[in-house]
């Protein structure tokens, strides 16, 4: 009888254990009702979104950069797409010591129900409002850490240095500061890493040299007698130069190399037409480059200085051509001083009297005869210039090196000016390229 009662007891305990065990398993699993219960317990009547969690709230901020949309050096603005990450502790929302909710790893809520720091982008050029998104959920951990990650397009001012355009580097800052709360109430700190490039998509015009926090680190801004916390994200960018070299620098250099060749042409009208064409081409490039750089005198673009110099040389060549034409048509006798000067120029512009100078002298006399015949109307039709020259006795028997005419003077002067202008443009271009190269490799 006793053994029968014992068996009935053991059987009853076993059945009770089997019936209670599923209920215990269910109570130890996460359920939406459990999270709702936790939210109701944390966001009770004592919680207020107008009251900060502690006397001084430390907010750790980082930036995840997605893309560089545009760096406009004319407007001096930078547009980027990214996500700001903000983290702070709110002890009122901690539940790690409550064993009833140990299975809840995270809860989510919006800024409508949760206290959030008033933060805005200080150097924004579009919107200076506090960063806000009422529909974005914030993640809250059992320790009370609140994570907020607002994303958007941030357009900020960026002071650009166009000195080395188009091989320039620009350093831009995204400045974050607080509104309403002073530094003693909200302290901004950089999170690690300060700038995250894991999701960055490469830009076709600019490449990133370095990113991170500003060398000055966390700063303090004074407004209306109060101190406010401020941090700055630093972005150093370098322009991809291949497009600008092929479409700007290379054509400008080639056009500049054409300027000296105006002194190798014969007729004055052709010289002037050629010079004006080069001058107008440079004027077009000056206009194009002026549209791509800001209207500021804080820093001067070296390329603009180079274009101004070449433009001046091109204009000077026109004046020299017109003046040379006037001198070549003079009827006055050449003075001894001019003869000595021409002989000196011949030595400077030629190899020797019997090789280069001899050919230069004959060519100069041919050009002089052509000018004379053109003035008197004795040139008619193609090839008549050569026939006219062949019929001039002085040209056939040019044996007196001491005899100098104004036409010969202009011809020798053109040869010298060709060398001077050519060397000047080459030297100026090399100086510009060396300065660019040093800056680009630094």
C-alpha cells in the first residue's frame, strides 16, 4: 500500500513538471509584449524629453562619408553625403540590472519620446536648423547608451585656395556645434574613427588625400557670452588633373608656342592676322579659366598669371610687327649707328657671316624688294615677287656686307625677336610646370 502511494506521488510530480515546463520556456523567450512592457516601465511619468540625463552629457560623434557630391571652387562650397553617428549615455533608460528584461538586447524609440542633444552644422550654407528626423529610430542598449545616426546631404562653406589650379589641393571642414546647451551641459567628443570611409564611393574629379578630425581637436565657441562645444571634421582633397591638363594646360601651351613664329612670316598683313588670331585664342582661354575660379584676390591663380604674361607677349608682338612695317618703309638713309647695330644683330642671330648671315642677308634683301615692289604696284599675280627680285641688280650682286637698308634691319630684328620670344615662352612655361610639380608631389 505504501509503495502504491509512492508511485502515485512520483507520477503526479512528473506530470506537473511536464505541464509547467513549457510555460517556463515561453516566459524566458523574447516577445514584443516584453519590449512594450519595458518601454512602458522606462518611459514613465518621471521621464521628460526636456530634461537632459545628467549635469554634463558627453556626446561622441563620428562621420561616415558616402560620397563627395561636388566641390565648387567658384562658390567655395562642398557638398557631401554622409551619416553622422551620435552616442550618449542616458541612465534613465538603463535596464541591465532588471532581470525581468534580461532577454531584451535593444529597444528603439524616436526623438519625439527621447531626449536628444540639439546639434547643427555650423558652416552649412543651406540650412542652419538643428539636425532632426522624427521618423528615425534610435537604438538604446541595456546600459542606457543611446545611438542616433541621422543621414543626409551636407553642403558647407569651404575656403578654396586656387593658387595652383588645376593641380590644386583643398582642405575643407564640416563644423558641428551645439545649440541652446552650453559646453558645461553638452560636451562634444570625437568617436573612433572620426571619419569612416568604409562605404565611400570614389569621386571622378576629386580624390581624398586624408580625412579625420581637425588638428585643433575639440574647440569652444563663444556666443552671446556663453561657451558652446564645437568639433570639426577635416577633409583634404586633391583634384584629378588629367582632364584639365588635356583640355586647358596643353592647348594653352601649344598656342603660346605659336607666338614667336609671327616673326617668320613675310607680309605685314599676314603677320597681323596671325597675331590677332593667337591673341583672341588666349582671350577665350582667359575667359574660360576666369569662370572656373572664384572672384577673390586673397590668392592669385598661377595659371591666370601665366595667361596674362602670354597675353601681354602676344599683344606686344602685334605692336612690334606694326612698328617694323613702318620702319621697313622708311626712305631715309640708314645711319652708321644703325648699320653697326644691324651687324651686331646679325652676329647674335646667325652662326657666322659666310653661312647663316649670308643667307639671312639675301633673304632680308628679297623681303625688302618685295615690300618695295608691293608699294609701287609692280607685283602682279603669283610668282611675280620672285621675278621682280631676280630683276634687281642689287639682289643679284649682294656682295657688300657693309650696305644696310631698313628692310634688312627689320629682317634681322625679326630673327632675333623670334629667338627671344621663343626662349621667354619656354622659360615661363617651365617655371609654371616646375611650381605645379613641386606642389603636386608635396
